[in-house]
C-alpha cells in the first residue's frame, strides 16, 4: 500500500520527536518511522553505565524559561511550561532511563504520528519523491525525507583480530570478570573513559590506546569530547597507579593458548612497535551513522572518514535534494 506525506522522518529519537512536534504545529502531513517499540530507544542501552553527559541544571537562579534552556540539554521545546525533563530527573548528569521515559511521554502527550516497530529496509528517490519501504514491504511516499537515525551503529576498526575484542555494546555494570585482570581499551572518547572508570576498582591494569590524544570538551567547546564526569581514570594515570594512556595504532590482536591476547602496537611518537599481553581487549572506538537503507542511486555523499553525511548550509544532503538530516548525524 502506498501512503503519501509531505515529510517522512526516520527515527524517533530526540531530534525526530522535536521535528515532528513542530510539523504538527503547522499542520504538515508527516509520519515518523521508528524501528523500536519506544521513542529514544538508543538510550535504553547507552551509555552502558547509564549516566548521561547532557547537563540538567535544575536550580539556575532564574525564572526565565528561555534563559534556563541554556542549562537544560535534555528538554525538547514545547509550549507547556510545566512539561520539561527536570520533572523526570533532577540530577546534574541524569539517568538515561529517565530520558527514555520522558521522550515516550513527550511523544504521547503531543500525539506525534509515530509508527513503532517499523524497520526501514530501503529508500529510493525519483525526480519528485522519495519511496521508503519497510521490512514488511509497505511503501511510504513523500516529497521530503528527514533522516534522524543518529549514530547508533558501533564503529569497528580495521584491525586484524578485532573479533577477539569485547564490544562496548556488550558491556554492562557487572565488571566482576575483569577482577585482577589486565585490560586494553581501544579508543579515548567518552565511552572509553566511561568504561575505564567502571574498571577502576577491579582491574589490575587498564590501558587506553588510540592514534591521537584525547580532547577535553572544556577546551574544544564540543560537548562530544571528553567530559569531566568521565575523567576519574585520569587521576590514576597521572598519579601512576598502574594505568596508562597510549598514543598508537593496533596492528593485530592474537589469541594465545593461555586465553590471553598478544597485541602488536605501533606508537605514534616514534613508529616503534611493541607487543603486550592483555587478559581482555575492549572496543570503545565510538559509533557511526548507518546508511544501509539507501539504494545506490539515493546514497548520500559522506565525509569525516565516511562516518557522517556531507551536508550543505540547510542540513540537506550535498548530493540528494530534499534529503535532510537532523540530530547527531548533522555533524
């Protein structure tokens, strides 16, 4: 069956919900296609250790709603002064579980046209319209397509033996298996440092490695860089508590007969190679956008190591007219 809309939004995360709210206000016919059972499903799982890095400053000293939004990084814009994220969580770094609850109630309260459990299998475009086909073969047609799917796919680096690593997506709050073990974490972003912090009380040694130095958010002013809430590990490094932060590439990961892993490292400073043995290797190299649903003729041009869509000044795909991106994949 063919359904026609002015706009189709793929993804019911914060960005997709916010856009749908405003399209509703101006009576633009649209639909939101969400593969999960709930809005904001990414946050049902991530961050693994459940503490968000988005600021939620409840007590600002001001009564001005617009000014207070500067310190509220979670509430979606709406016309109701009594409906904001601070009513769901009052912590400065709030719980991801509460964000999922808030997003779900936002979608319900404003009657957003979301089709849950609808997996987008294919996107094509002719001269005038997009055709979106879901996993059941149902077609949805629109003039404008907005991709709000975020960066929900784990990045897997091209390393020989990477299959021996534990993915960040497989981690949880039970870290008993790492007790008195030597652990190597691939990456130096928030997921890597969050994971390293969780191992402080159990691992014997934890090393972080990536080709370049990490960036502090308070220096770069980019909130996706390393945040202070995930920096406890730095104390143990600078105070020489058996932990290390290394700049280098991994040439290979080899499993030994002992069950341990021999990791061949090439250090960035001098190009020297060194092999070290670890009990566990954890891949925390971040997430990327997924573009598998686009047909070759509708595939967006990519940038930033092919991890993000290349956009113009309107947040529109550089090569596919009327294909827009919103949310985390706007980077």
